[in-house]
């Protein structure tokens, strides 16, 4: 197993070996947790809510992601972006791993402080802060925070003159899924003036921060942002500021693009902020840690049969077999599940995601991670669209997907990579709960040891 997380001696080959092993164990554990739960529920007889959607979270995956981070960006200390998924156990594990935390509101800061995390491990990374929150963080001794405009500097001078300030600069975020630069970030035309004003107000500027946009895909955005940050470090020096920290923000994905991003970023940091300068490097990854750790299971609560483009009425039994299921190869189905765009699939709307359904249980068989669970490209496979439970027509998860299996009411689907920007932005629209069970598993003994399990 991968249990060398904090002594820094992990070799790349050991990591890859441990990774493959850990992934296998994870599949087994997640599968067992999903299976146990859904096999215990009979939608014909269960109590309201028993068949509710639920998550399985593998904390071992978070641990593996942390090792991967340390291998690829060893000089950069991650401050997890709490907004992405403020799951208590996830935060506890990250705290035990020694990360810092990026918080954007009083509630997030309170949650992290409640865990006993030292205020010096928090950055209040919100360039436009609420007055009362600023007074709160001043009381709590959370000193690090970002700014990007003159009004905010004057506010900070009034409410928290001792704060340690990071000047957030504008980036080219055009390759990212969620763009922030129309809202946040000082252009390089304005940074000199802002540093001058900070000096005049007697404020303590300690670093520069940026964010290349969440779900970024162009590594050169990191290179350009690091170059710009280097310019601002020099501008600051002209005002007598000896900046000590660069915050490279988020934008990292958990898929294979991470290594490409990290390679470009690492090289840029080594060129512009080499180790001998003594500049601390931090980052604010959210999606990178949370996304792949959470799998979501949803129950099929209703089905509508479509024949030749129109819904089949109940009285039209010509296409139905004895048990009521349609066996005509031309039929398509709309299936309705008990989670949707107003719930954990809010990521479709806000985070521009395309979650992919897989079959967890159909026709009395549980089929997690089997070939039959997956989408089929075969022409004769059955076409489905997948819809959420609310009355809004926008509430559609998948327009078209084909499976070889017949899906019906009471069957289950699952969706992987559902940890980032999902639960945190789920609403209770139509009276559907956004409080869903999370079943925790841990595929890495090293993580269990850290959590004292
Ligand atoms: N930092 C800031 C200031 C953010 O606004 C966000 C996302 O909104 C993040 C970090 C996390 O970004 P990501 O999930 O891309 O890592």
C-alpha cells in the first residue's frame, strides 16, 4: 500500500505500483458498499426515502491524489478549496495530511477552525469580502487573504490592517470550464497602482495569487500566469515589499491532464521562482482532490416508453411483453431517477459537467464495474434518456445513452467522479432533500492510520 505520504521518500515506481493496487482495492470496496446498500432496498415495499440517492466516498482516493500531488509538485503546498466539497471526513483527512485550506466565507472558515486547524493554515481566498466576515477573521487570527482592487484595500485598512495580503492577478482562463477572470483579478496595468496604494495605507502585502479557471485544459495558462506573477513580485519590491509567497490557485483536474499541467507549472516555477529564492509556493486545488473520490447511486423511480417518437400509452400493449416490459427493439425509454439538476447533478448546470451513467442494478442483478454496466455503442442496444425528479423540463441528466440491459423502475444507476461541485450546490427544489447519505470506505491503509481508524 501507499503509506509513505509524509516522509517524502516515495519513489515514482513504488507510487505506480501502489496506485494500481490501490485502485483495484478501491473498486472492490466501492462495489461492495454499493451492492450491500442497493440489495437491501426493495422499492416495492421500502419506506419513503429509503431508496434515496446516496454517495460512496473512498478516502483512499483522496490519499492517492495527495501522493500524486507531492510527486508532481513537490514544492507546492496545497490549500484545499473547501467550496468544492466541504465533506467533514474529507477535510479531516486533508488536515491530517497537512494541507492548508482555501476558504471563501465565514461558514467555511468556522468549519475548518472547528477541526482544530491552526488559522495560519487558512487563506481567505475571496477578493471581495463581507465586512462582518473580515471582522470575524481578524478576531480568529486568520491573517492570509486575497484582494484585487482599491476599494477592498481601503476596506481591509479599516477592518483588519494587520492582514497578510495576496494580490490576485488576472489570468487567461479561456481554456477552462468555469471562468473567473470577468469577475476577479487585477490586470497588470493596475497592479503597480494597487501596490502603491497598499504601501500608502500601511498594509502588509505578502504575496501574489492567481487562478487559471476551474477545469483548465491549457497548461500554458499556468506559464503565463507565473510569468505575470514574477513581474508583480518585482513591482512590489520597488515599493519595499519583499513578497514571500506565490499562490498558484486551482484549475487542476484529477484525470490524466494533471501531469501535463503539473509539468508545465513545475518548470515555470523552477525558472521564475527557483528554490533558492526562498519564495513559498502554495495552491488552492478543489476538484483535483474531491472529484474522483465520490460515486453517486440513483434509483430509477419512473419510466416512460417511447415508440416511434411518441410515448406508449398504458392501453397500448402491442409492444409489451407479459411482464409489462417492452421487448420491441425499436422502443426507447425515458427513465426518471431520484436526483437531478436541482440536486447533486447541479454540476451539469454550474460546472459544465457531463456525468456518465452506468448500471448498478437491473433485472435483479447487481453489475457494478462489469462490462454490462457500461454504455454500449452497439446499434441494437437500447436507447435511454435520463431525467431528474423535479417538474422542470430542464432537469435532464443525459440526452441519450445506450445500454444492452432493459432498465425499469426500482433499478439503480451509478455515476463516478461526482465529488466536485455537486452536493455543495444542490438545492431542495420541489421538496427533494439535498441531504444524502455518504458511505465511507478507505482503500488505503495509510489514510486509515492517519484518521485513527
Ligand atoms: N480558489 C478559488 C479562489 C476559487 O474560486 C476556486 C473555485 O471556484 C478554487 C480555488 C478551486 O478551483 P478548482 O476546483 O479548479 O481546483
